[in-house]
C-alpha cells in the first residue's frame, strides 16, 4: 500500500479554481492507478476522476467533465486535480486514492488519504 496526503482545499467563490495535490509515499507509486473521490454532507462518496499508471488514460465523472483535470508526476509521487469553474455543488471533502486494478469504483481502491475540504460559495 501507499500512504497518501492531500492538500490544497479551501474556500472559493463560484466560478473560481482550486488545485488539489496528493503526495504519495513509497517506491511503488507508478504501479497504481490514482483517483479522486468526493463526499458531500449527507451523501455517499462518489467518483470524480482517475488516471492510469502511466498517465496516458484519464476518466471523469459526467458532473466534472470539462471542468476538472487530473494529472500525475510519477517522478515525484504526486497526483493533482485542477478544478476550474467551480460550482456550489462541488462542495465536498475530496479524497485521493490508489488502486492496483480499478478506476471508477471505490471498492477497487486499496489506499485512501484523509481528505481535504473544498467549499464553494455562491
């Protein structure tokens, strides 16, 4: 498993941008697909974006497609989520996760960070 630590959350006005970062420990980072999930108050955790081991493939939930961009830097064990045109409904705790096999289902992820709060005001 890898240890994951998210950062970059905060309060932003609707239409604004934030960039989330996730730092991974361990020398096997490149063996994992990486994903971002989010959980709003009173709702279940949902998939937001994922990226393959090499970074050559990316996947997005329909709700964030065209506004969010996931990327990774395998040399530095980092994964990012650039969030543009933020909406109040994007307000949630955002979690970074690592998976050996899956992309979209949370059940396929082996390691999770502690989460970072994103709040979008209207």
